[in-house]
């Protein structure tokens, strides 16, 4: 099951940035919120399997605008996310709370 809130850590060239991600699914649709660096970003996407999804978003940061495409997988209570961005690729790991 994808649904839930996950505390997360994002590996970046600046170091690890902690935050949270919330996922909510209905049928084959996924929506949620990414909270990092004190900012929130809503996103929408699709569920590609029971515990997997893809979504896109646009995140404004103090370093500039970051557009991303993410693939996400949940195994038990652990979230693995890979984001392809205009600033490089980033891996986010999370734990359901």
C-alpha cells in the first residue's frame, strides 16, 4: 500500500536534507505533498503497480526552480524514491509514520 506519510531524507550534493512526503492513492491516481527545506509542493501522478507510482512536480527552492519526475516504491513501511531533475538525479528514502 502506498498511502501514508513518510519521514524522509534526501541525498543532495549539499548533504542530506530531511523532510516528509505524503502519498494518497485512489484507483490508479496518486497525489500527495513533498515537504523539504520548509517548503511544500503538491504533486499528482499515477500508480504503476500495487506499491509503485510515478509523479511529476515543480519545486521552488532558495537555489532556484527544480522540475522533477519521480518514481516511487513502497516495501513494507519503507519508501524508495528516485527523482530525475533539471539539477541532477536524487534519491529519497522514507519511513512510514
